C-alpha cells in the first residue's frame, strides 16, 4: 500500500476507531500495548487529545496512525503518550504530518510544554521528534521498569502574539 497527500486525512478519533486503534497498537506491542479500554477512556476524558490519520484507497480506508496525549500535573503541561504509524505507511512523512497536526491543535488549545519519553535506541522516533522541535532534557534509567531507559524530551510552544 502507498499513500499520497490527497489520500490522507488528519482529524479527531471517534469511538468507532477504537477497534482499529487496538489492532494497530497490538501489531507493535503484542504483550504490553495499550488495550481498548484505555482508548475508550482517553476518548471520554480527553477527546481533543487523540488524533488519527486515515488513508483512503479506491475501495477502503485505513486508520494509518494515531497520536494521543494526556494532561500533565502542571498547568498548560501535556504528555504525548503515543505516536504510532502503521508499518505499511512508514517512510512517507505521515508521522511527521500527524505530529505537526497534533502539536498545532494542542498548542492552540493552550498547552505550552509538551513532554514525551522515548527509548534511546529508537533513533527514527528521536529524529522525528527533534525535527518537530522536541529537545532531549535528560535520560532516565529504568523509566518504564528495569532495563527500560528513556530519553525525556520537551517541546515548548511558540509564544502567542
């Protein structure tokens, strides 16, 4: 499968997307991916923080990626919990477009500091995040459990005019 810009739509996730979100998550993280109830909960608690990318083909469409956030403990703070793109759609700029769309939306909603954590070995993701303005703040050992180190990265929204 291939996609081009006229086939791609970026927008809000819906409850009807949960099965596809769960399948996409399980395809990458079969043992510890986010389960369907988490996506339902996210849509009920923070519906504006879960965005999806859809690719339209002649006879079908594919939920090709998602970006999900959750509010942090500080005012105007947000955590990017997950950004995931379907394997068949990688390498075409979809992840960058989805992340830029999400960042634009959340900063317009008033979030100023956006945080994430990423495995130091995930060089492609780190490169994408840096290209979109994230900066590594520190590397935390055992962040997600023993042997699960993470870079903690931060994006600061541009000042409002």
